[in-house]
């Protein structure tokens, strides 16, 4: 079915998320050998929202903050600098062993040394996300939202966040808001929770209009039969994804758009980057092209962010995948794990392979 968006909405994009900080050593150095770090506000979902917010679309985040925390204030200041509205309760810290914002400690890798990421999510305040803390009738019924983007990372973060994401999807559907869902399977989140999360994910997928995920995501989150063994080159991956999506489409006829990225790593700073999407019966493929990578983390989020921006702008379908591919490529050139595009032209120049000086 065609993907049609609501008009006259206050917000183009709404994302629930758990915000935190990202610590990275400068100059691509490993964490264990460093004593100086850069700190950025981060979350996969706010990464997705950033392309739209930097390019002028109204975006809102639903989250939770630790009351009185300087890190919470740092995050709020950062979101404001990204032109992102935010809403969420202030949760009491509860002493030194209480709540805090997640910490992502990342070695970006360099050359033959691959990236290493350590996620410290103990006491994460985002695990308390509760539907009762938000006026959904106001947000969806009065203010209006064109697309709500959900991530499997948030849906699986805790029993509370799973319930929260499912309730958001139900209300969004009621008010005619389109639902984007990035499956984002994480084995550590699913440990000992497979039955619970499979049920939640299946219902969210059943309500979704846009679905993002790789072969492993579809198999582990939805139990969809995977491709035959063998075939590790990129051409085989494309054919495997097509056969996978044909099976998913039969199980989920409500979904209008399926998409995923394709990546082959040469070394930490050189990747072949591609993407594939089907809208209705129309397949679109970006054959993998070599890109130079400063930091690969956030590339997938940049892809989804660019894809959703193109959909929100109601461009021709083939441009959705192109802009998503280039948004992901842009993210890998930045020290932050989110895109900060100067304008649409900057992203389109990446798509066109134009890295000449602009004066």
C-alpha cells in the first residue's frame, strides 16, 4: 500500500529514546591507551532524528532525565543545539547507587585495528520510560505527528520500555501517524526474554509502515526463515535480503517500506557501503561504493535518518534510498555519532561523489 503521511502536524518526527553520553579518545586512539576523551550526548534514536532536525523539520524526543544531574543538563543543551524538542520526567537520582544516564565508551579503530565499544548501562534512567508520564492524546491528537520512529534497542531495554514502545505504536496507529521500526536486535538485551520480546516485537511490526533490519534482525526478532547457507559476497547478500523480504511481506502485508544497509569492511577506515529498499513492489538498490570512514558508529542511524527525511519531504521513491545511503556515509565522517548536515546539498554531494571544495 502507498505510504501517505498526515498533514497539519506540529512534529514531522517523534522518537522515544534513552539519552546518554559517548566518550571517545581523540585521533582514533584505543581506550585503554588514552587519558583524554571527547564527550558527546548520544543515543541511536536521537541520531536518527538529527538529520531531520538539522535540515529544518520539527522533531521531538520522548525520554527521561536524572533530576539535578549535570549530565542531564549537558544532554538537554545538546538536544537544543540540534534543534530537537524534548519532553520527559525528571527522575530522582536516589543516591550514589541510583539512576544515571548510560555511558558509551568507544574506540573508533584505525586502519587494521577494528573499533571496540563498551556500553555501560547500569542504573540507566531510560529503563524507567513509562507511558503514564506522557500525554499521548495531546502529542498525537492535538499536536500531531507524521512519523514515530521506534528502535528495537528501546523496545528491548527493559520490561517497562517494551510496554512503553508498544503503547506508543498503538496510539500512533489510532491517530493515523506512520510508524517506523528499526529491529536492532541485541543478543544481551534478549537474554532470557525471548518469549516476552518476540510477542512485543511481533505486535509492533504488525502496526508498522516502515521496517528496517538486516537478515539476522528478521530471523532473531521475528523468527522469519533465513537464507540458505553460503554466499558471503555482497551480490549474494542482496539476493538473500530480497528473498527474506519476500517472506516477511507475506507475513506482514501492512508494511509499505523495507530497508537495510550493506557493508563490507576493508579496514577501519575504508568500507564498501550500499543499501537496499523495497517500496510496495518496487525494489531499489545502491550498489556498494567505497567510502572513507572516520568512525563507523552511527552510520546505520544516519541511513535511517536520511531515509525518513526523504520520505517526510515526499520526494520520488528512488531518492529515499539515495539520501539515506548518503546520510549514513556522512555520519561516518564525523566525530559525533550523529549527522550534522549543513544543508541538503551537502548530503546530495556525497551521493554524487562530489568532494570538491565549495567556495
